[in-house]
C-alpha cells in the first residue's frame, strides 16, 4: 500500500482565481485529473490523496488543489450556496491552468463540488469519479453521527485534538488503526489555523436562508441530474458513517451514465482505506475501461 513516503516530487503553485488564492500541487504527465478533497477539519489536497497520487501519476497529470477554505488556499466559503461557490472557483482554476476539459475525482465535500461543476458546466468534465459525495439526499434525514461530529468541531468548547481523533477514528474510517497518529496531529495543527477558526468552511447553514441552502445542496432534487451524460463512477464505503451509503443508489438511479461500486468493510475514506483497490479502479475507469 502506498504510504506518505512514496509521494513523488510535486510542483507547487498558488493561483489567483476571482480574488482568491488557490494552492495547487501537481505531478505526472498525461490526461489531466483534478482531485478534490473532503471537508473534514484540517483536510488538504495532498493529505487526502497521499496514498493515490504516485500511482495515478504513472498515467495522468495529477492536479491536487487545496479546496477554498482549507490548507494553503484562501479561507472563507459562501454559506448561501457553498457547492456553487466551490464549483465556480475550481472552474476558474481550470481557466488559469489553461485546461478546457478534465477528469474529476472528488471525495465527500470535494465530490459535491465535482458534481456541481459537472451540472453547471458538463462540457468541462470528461469523466468523473465520486467517493461518498455530499449532497446525495442528505437533507432528507437527520444528519449522521459522523456528520454531526464534523459540523460540531468548531462549536461548543472549540477544536481539540481529542475531538478530531474521535471524528477520524470513530467515523471517517472503518479500521481506526489504519490512520497513523502523525496524520491526526498534522490535521489537528491545520485545523487550528486562526483564519479557519474565524471562518470554518463546513458548517450547518442557519438563519432565514437555511432551508434554501439545504435545498441547493441536495443534488437529487436537481432536474439536471437526470440529463447529466458525463460518464460517472460512484465508489461508496458500505460502512460510511458520515454520508449514508443509500446516497449511492440515489445517484445511480437518477444519473443516466453512472456505475456504482459499494466497497465492503470500508468507511468514508475509500481512497485511503482501500488504496490499492481505488488506484486500480480509478486509473482504469479514467482510461475508459468500465
């Protein structure tokens, strides 16, 4: 299994997109693949895909941004339409990179961004692979315990290493021992950046526009979904405690060109827990082998 020490040398660049700074690490040659990370506390692009980048870079140009609100990118996210805001900035990043069309890989929060981008601008997306994406019917039931843990990280008594470790080991993965202590410590340090604490990127909407925001964030209510012809593969951990696995069937039932793979004994972080399986399936799917 790929480990952090297997990461190749990556070119690091910060782009100005509509007045926001978007940090990008990239490596490899071939068709461009943009990998969008999840929204847990302390997340970042490279840390999210640390077990996948080297393998995919054997066949692809792998482009890994820090999502707006995270890592070395500008902080703050438009809470009225977060996925639309993220999608717009990532589309602007593609313009800055001079890329008309790319493959998209998105995990959780990043999966929701990828799906929104494909709905808004399908001509910019070649193939799309989603892992436990947010927005797949999540507004129709009480949030999972994992989602509550994520969204409450900055509330109450504020962030702590214990709260983060509880979220990662109890909810993010199926096998708690698969996540090294060093990864938790790195994410904790990133999560207490004063700019992030001042404006947490992932939080429940509130106020008079909250219901409208939740509605916009549920892709299964979007009529464009049934017309989206972008070849899509959804990978979902059967033991996902953050986004319910039932969301996988909701997407597959509505999207006309969507394959579904439910991964046994796996939580929300498929690309990390089942890296060898993910790397093989992802590489082949993006090459057109279904």
